[in-house]
C-alpha cells in the first residue's frame, strides 16, 4: 500500500511550496508540487506606461528582482524597436553577472548544505584550530540556547550525510565565510545599479548609469575577492562533497526527472552575440553519450492551467495568457501554471544551461557515472559561477576599451518614447533559469503582460496530458526508507533552488501575543 | 559607499567610540500588495527629509538574506514593516527585537520565509546584531495594488513621528551590541 506524505512548507527555499509524495517500498512512486501563493502581479501593469514595467516587475520578488527588470527591459526593447548599444549591454551584463556571484554560493551554503551534513557532529570536533573552535563554540552555544535558526528545521541525518566532525566543522566555517562574501558581493551590482535590491539603472534602450574608470576598478577589486572565494572554497567544497560522500547519490541519479532541458541563451561576449556565456537550446530526452541540442523556438511555448487555480482555458502562448483565479476548481492543486515546450515539460536552470552548453566538466562527471540529478545540479551551479566570474573580467576589459571610443553610448535615446502599438518578448537566463517576459502595447499603454518565471517551469503541475512537471518527475524513485524522514525529497527539491517568493514579506507571528506591543 | 567606511571605523574595538552611532532606518515590504508595502512608503517619505550623517534611510523591498549587508552595518536599526497581529487595521506596534524573542509561544514568524527578523538573527552569526526596534502597522488590505488603503496612508505622518522619537531616544540609549 502506498503511503502519502506531505512536506508543507518546504523550508529553506524562497517562497511557499508544498510537496506531496506517495511512497511504496521505500521509494517515491508519485508526486505533486503545489505553489500555495497566488501570483499574477502582471494584472497590475495593464494600462500603465510601458516604461514603468521594468520598475514594477522588479518588485515581483525580493530575491530575483533585477532579473525581472532586465527581462522586462528586453521585452520593451523589442516592442519599442530599441537597439541597446554595446556599452549599455556591457553594464547590463556586469550587474546581472554579479547576481550569479551572490546567488549561487548562497544557495549552496545557506540553503542546501544542511541537507548533506550532520551539523551536530560539530560537538565532536577535537581539533585545535582556533577559528574552527570558535565556530564550534558558536554553534554549540546556539544549540544550548535552543536558538538554532537558521540551522533548523532539518530532517534526521541519513547514510548520505557527512558525519566526520572535521569535514562538518569546516563546512560550517565556510557557511559563515560565504555569508560574509555575500555581503561584499552585494555591493558589486550596486556600483551601476545604484542600489541592491531593486537596481535602478536598467531601462528600455539600455542603462542610465554612465560608467567611469573608478567604478570599473572598484568592481574589479570586489570581483578579485569573490573569485578567490569561489575558486578556493566554493568549488573545492562542491567537488569534495559531490565526488566524495555524495557520489552514491550522484550515481543513483536521485532527482533526475524528464531529462528535457532548455536555456534561452544569454550574456553576450561580443557585440554581435556570436559567443554567449550560456548558449541557447533545447534538449528533449537527454542522451549523455550524444547530446542533441535544438534551437529554441519560443512560439512553441504554451501554458496549461488544467491543474491550476485559474479559470479554465486551453493551453495558450504567453502573449495570450490571462490571470483569472478560480479557487473552487476540481482537480486543481497549485497556483503555478504548467508551461510546456511543444507539449513537453522542461527543466531550466544551471544544469540545463551546462548540458545545453555541453560543458566539458559536467560531461566528464556524467562520463564517470554521475547521472544528471540533484548532485549534478549543485555541480553545474558551481561551474557556471566560475564561468560568470571569468566573463565579468572580459566585460570589464571590453568596457574600458569601449569607454575610450568617441561617441561611447549606453542608451538608445532615439527609442525612448512608447510606440502606439507593438509587442515584444524579452528573455534572460538568471541564476534560477529561463525567464521570459511578454508585452503587448496599445495606444502607448500596456495592453497585456505575462511573465513565465524559471520556477514555473520547474515547479509546474501536470498539464492537459497528465504529464508531471519537472519537480514531480524528479522525485519519482527517490529513496525514502523512513516516511518520517523524507530527507531525499527535500534534497531533490532544494537542488533546483526553488524561488516562489514573488510575494509577501509581512511580519506574521503565529501568536497573538504580538498585540501587547500595540502602542496606539 | 562612503558611509560603509565610516561604520567600519565605528566597528573597530577600542578607539573610535567618539564617532556617532550608525543608525539605519529600514522600510520593508512589497509595494505590489497594497498595505504590505507600508514600510516602503514610509521610507520613501523619510528619504525626502534631512537627517544627520550617521543616519541612513533605506528601502529594502521584500529582500531577506540580501539585506544582511545593510543590517550588519548598523549599530541601531529601526525597521518599519507591516505586522499582522489581528488588531484593528492601522494599529501601530512598537517592539524591540529582544522583547519578542522572549514570547513563550515563539515569535519566529514563519519557518518557510526568510523574513527580516530571521535575517537579523543571521547577522549575529557573522558578527554583531544591531539593537533593533520594529515599528509595525496592522494592514487593512493585502490585495494586489500599488496604493495604500486610505486608513493606512493616513498613519504615515504618525509613523514618521515615531521614527523621530526613536532617533531622539537613541542618542540617550547606551549602545547594546550583542557580540557572539
């Protein structure tokens, strides 16, 4: 008899996600992914000046803010007929590249690492390293004070968890170092973005921040520090875990899914866009021995609402999508729509990008026996962080050259005014994967707006044909020997770096005691 | 970034005690969900006003983790946010983080969301936690929309006054820096 368990909410992710799985003989045999927060901010944009869109959409989410801003600006570029000068693109690339540098290590250390280590092993550290002893004192102190957030909640360690006190304590030390690096990295994007979160400089036609030599130098200095951490700490940690204690999980391919992947392609390395950091392409039914990548045809994208809490509608292209909630719909179980490409569910994100790019390091891991799944996702994320660091250096050099050219431009000012009519699509590859924004302009105002975000692809429910979404499929076969301890379920889900935040930030205590602090 | 340098002076042990305490006023919330964004609206108003150089006004949107750089820079933090305590809409709350830590039934807001209080906790893990006060407003509506409800909008001047009261008090309060 299959036993149904629910993980609600999945913790240490950004946003609200509920996962239900059916377990039989110690393995997941069926799964449902449910986004329990209503989205649909697009409705707010209707009737507004299209130029406002990139600012409004950056408020969709406090985590992935600028990624919406740039996807929106690109949709507007297309609708307005604006051509962003190379100088503008370089600055867009640099501020968006910085996002990878602070997002990916944060995901590995702060959001995921606790799934793979037995944190309590710290108490058994017998070494003499002063710094590590300070870490031990800190953690043991927190445990004694019963104040273990953010190290909890978590499941019981299983056989894949690292229990060696020396490894665990250095991992926790890196957890703390990564937080400090994160703080420093945040200032990179702000050099031209003006601030983080919510950059201010990305607009239709380019950017508003005219660069100077000092800024380039500052960015470079910060980048040097991040590069050191990424190369000397982050990547070695991922390698040590992935090829060490987690190798059995990697070989089992836990968290595989449909083996369909997509990257829109992004981050030009030259003005013509001949070379990209992340090439675009679609893989349907991965054959690791002979990877076949087709070009992306965005006309093949549809969204199904069959299992979403939306008014019934046929699967339609995002240009024609609508946002009408219907909460009493039979069989519906999520606020997430089901995007499909040519009817197929796809995975987006670092693993998809690295497979589409046929990245040699990833292919090498696969050749050695790692099946694309949860562990491979962490590896792909680390690999592309390094690619992004290298690309940032290239862009800084290019920017320095570009700035000395006569007539250096960062914005296409000819196309600042909204057209009477137009439509456009904007694509971006943010840390979490393929993001698309679609806009229709009529009478100089926004007539329709739709965003298909990465977690919509990954967290998608079933579609008209009953085909599971990628999280759902990725869970099938995951070992859950003890239904009370579904640690592999959360490992699989967190490996995607879910972000369903796009919403509320209220202080909402689970107690009415807060009322004693009312002052008026 | 000039300000960052100043605060790092303050942070050094010993010396520097004479430099004024670094105070950050941080408005948070989602401006797309009507009254959820009250903290941001208040911050935007405050930004139009004059403050001494040791005081910064910031608007953090709905960021969680990523506000750490701001929080760790502050010695005194005044957070303005919507607080859902089930009271009359427009009610104003004021509490120090240390007050709510002691709530017996646990104040931790929500485990699945990395909210402002959780981030303040995290700041303690890598250094110091600023002495933090939250000024909260009970929202009326959390519906999608970029405007505040009229009742909540009417409270903005009052919240601003309370922020100024905190600033006045701050100059008298002994620095409480929690070192872990």
